[in-house]
């Protein structure tokens, strides 16, 4: 038998009853039920790089040199008006 340690946690009473029922159905102890479920949850696939809605962030394209030139012109006009 492998070495085990005690772990004390606080859970909702309804969750405890649910786990107890599952253990009875599977004909194992509550402890075994919880350990199996924890192990299964930790062995699942890694989280995908994209969120669960498959959304990809839109990255705006960089400004063209003509657009940069227009912005500089507008900014110069605004600073002249403030003086």
C-alpha cells in the first residue's frame, strides 16, 4: 500500500453528501472517491492558448507612413492653436 497523508478541508455539506452518494454508487470509500476525482481533474488536458469561446484578440495593423505624417501635421496644428 502506498503512503498516504491526512488532509482536512472545509466543503459545503451538500457537496459532502453528493460525494458520499457517488462513493456508495461506486462501492468505494469517500476518501477513494475524492482521491480518484482529484487525480482525474489534474490529469486533464492543458488549458488551450485560446479562451473557451475561441476568440482571438484583434491586433490593429500599424499605421502607414502617410497616416503617421497626417497625425504629426494635426498635432502640430493643435499645439500652434494652444500657444
